[in-house]
């Protein structure tokens, strides 16, 4: 059945991948094993592809409700009773909607509420009341309940393109009326916002993005999620909120062991929200993983934000002299172990990503997901032609770009493990890594990633007005919204 999905107008590249990951999680493709695990979408009439309004075909209302209730970027999913470019067209469409689909929600013993919403314009309270009164032709027999109604109906109106409001262009305004099937939890992100977090570091993942990563990884009760660059635990907090068991590691022993004291550490963040504590937090090096030989396929998902030299550079075990072979490995005396901080050396992004993919290929179960960020330099607001990391064990199912400046963006990659890790796979992965490393070096020669991130933003898409000296108002700001 077709439903209207209304997204929040932010992180545009992330919207459909998150929705489809949740659709897979809740069984939207179970009846069709040959499915490519992608949904059928279509735009409302005259809408731009970046519009927050999309029609989506889903197998059942329960699946639609589950997706909407869990999603971070879905504002709501609606069973549309009618749409039109005017209220006369809307009335005709609603009256033509099958009576057998409307009657169960119009019974005398039910409660309901009509909510007026808009996109690209503001509607005064007086006009909202007038529009609700204009829906009197719908034979509601139940009682109005504004606080906790059994059924919510939405009257959603979009503005047209001529208003020059900086939103995706719409040739003609469109009006939708329908029953709410499911809606996002609007208290979720304010509850987990970073400014109220007990333990916070300079590289803590934004709460909204952390929850998106957890959704891409399909975190849920009974699954074990691992973050090899755990830091202050923001990503694991999001996974734990959805009921997953969590485990993390970091090369900085001060982060995982000490924090800022007994009441301000990674464990404090889980305690703050009443979440299940991590199974374990390890001081471990992604370059020298601590797992015993032969241990495989224990994690259901690996979610992380690898260090790529923007806010923090990557580090691996071994000081410069040790790595160069000028000194021999040493053993820390027992009386110095409690306060010892192991020496580290620089860890390139190419080597870090190779180790991450190798770790995931060994430790993820078949069908498990690897979700991580990868940086991309951009030129004239167009993404450079960069090959994403590859591995024979994985299939790339989603790549979502987040533009951070006119020269730099990061892409959230979601990979699914499709085969077992063997000696042949290991050798094929090594060859792919050598090719990736060569391309990676060429890409980095295009410019320094750190300086690209912190350069002042480009003026914009439009030229500066020569008379006023001010930037003209943008017709449509696209992904920069």
C-alpha cells in the first residue's frame, strides 16, 4: 500500500537509506527473498527530488508504523485520503476515497484530532481553525480529543515556488489530508543532546548522527554492537537506546579507564540515560587487535567514526623509534603498569580503513553491518571522484554524504557482510588495499584535509550583488539547508 512519508528537511542524503534500513529490519522484504532490499518511491505532483514529501510502497501498516516511530528523519507516515492543488480538489479526492477504508476511523466511540501543518510557509491560528472547520464534509461521529486522541488526522499544505523561501522548488502548492500511521519521537534528540551529556570529548558524535548510524546498523535487542574507536561512547549510547548490547575499545587508556573521574566517564553516560552498561570497554589498538587467533563472527554490527585527521589524528601502538627498529620492544615493570601510557605513532587513514575492514570481515556475522564515516574533498561543490574502500566480504548498500564546508564532506558508508572470511578472501583484500592506498595518496595530494575543513566557507552559489554588496537570497539552497 502507498503511504505519504514526510521527512524532516535536513541531512537529505540520509533520509531514504535510513528508511530502507529500518524497512529491512522490520521485515518489509521478507516475503520477497529476491528483492534488492530497496523500496518503491514516487514524488507528489510537481515536487522537487529534495522535497520532504515522498510516497512509499510498504507491505503493511504495522511496518510503516514501526519505521516512523523509530526513524530520526521521518516526521510522520500517513494514509492519504486525498490530495489536490486546491481545497475543492482535496474535497473531491476525499469524497472519492473508499468508504470501507474511512469508516473504521469515523465511529461514534472513537476520539480524533485534526492537525494543520505546512511546509515553506506559516499558517496563523485563525487560518488553521478556518481550514479545520472547512473539513466538516467528512462525517466524523467521534469526540474531539486534543490531548490524547485515538486517531490523528493531518491537513498538510505546501507553498509554491514563487515565494522564494529557499526551499525545494514546487511549481504549484499541494494540499494533503490523511490519517497518521506513525510519527517520530520528538523528545528523543532533546533528551540525548550533547550539551547535557555528562562526559563529553572534542570528537563526540552528534546525537542525531549517532542515532542515524545505529539505525543504519539495525541495532536492536539481542544484537552485539562494537565501536573500535569508542572515545566518550556517543555511538554506543545510541545503539544501547535501541536495546543492543554494546562493546567498545580505544587506544587512549585515559579515555576508557579514567575519564574525568569516577563520576564522569564513559560509564557515566550510560548511567545518565538509564541504559544497559557496555559488556566491556577495552584499551585496544585497531592496528593490533586483541582477539585470540581463530576467534570469528561475534559482532552483529560495527559502528564507528575512524580518526582521519580533522579533529583528531589516528594513532597506533609503537613509538617512532620502535617502529623504525632502532629500539627493541620493552616490557613495562609491574610497579609502573597502573599509570603507564603506551607510546603511539601516526596512523594513516588508508591503513586505518584497511584494518577496520579486515577486523569487520573477521568479527562480523554474515549479514552483519559495518557503518562508518569516510572523508571526501570536494571541488566547486561537486564531490571528487574518489573510490570508496572495498572488501570482497562486503557489499556497499548505502552512502550518505554530509557536506561540512565547500571543500570538505564526509560520507556515511553502510556495508553488509555477504561471505565468510577465508585465506583467499584475505589475499584478495590485501590486493584491493594496495590499490586503494595508491588512489588514496593521489586524493590527498589534491589538498590538505585539515586545512580544507577549517577554511572560511565559500560565499555561495550566487554572485554577490554588485549594488548592495550583500548576498542575494537563495532560491534554493539544496543540501546546505
